């Protein structure tokens, strides 16, 4: 399981509460954490900051994170549907 997946699972409860807590600066904190992870990944790939390749890497990191987050939420939703169907039986 990737670090990003672990982060997503650990933060699911907070993620679901983000609309209520966004005024508390929590969303800014999550954004900063994500940006740090993206920057670290791009730096580890040897891409120089301030270049078009850096910008593209950051965009790809963000897209990958959103995709992983959506896949995680889809799995959670599917599990809930299965539980509900099993409960009805």
C-alpha cells in the first residue's frame, strides 16, 4: 500500500469533515502537505525547479493523487453498497 493510500485512509474521516472545517485553515494545511509530497516526488525524479518539466511533474502528481483519492472513495462506496445489500437479505 502506497504512502499516499495510507494517508488517504487515515484521513478519510477528516476528508469527509473538510467542508465543515475548511474555515479553520485545515484545507490549507492539507494543500501544503500535498504540495510538499508532490515537490519531493518531482525532486526525486531529478527534475529542476522552475522548468516546464517541473510544472508538468507537479500537475501529474496532483492528477495522480486525485485519481488515487477517487479510487479509494469508490472502493469505500462499493463496500458500503455490499454491506447494505447483505444487510437486506
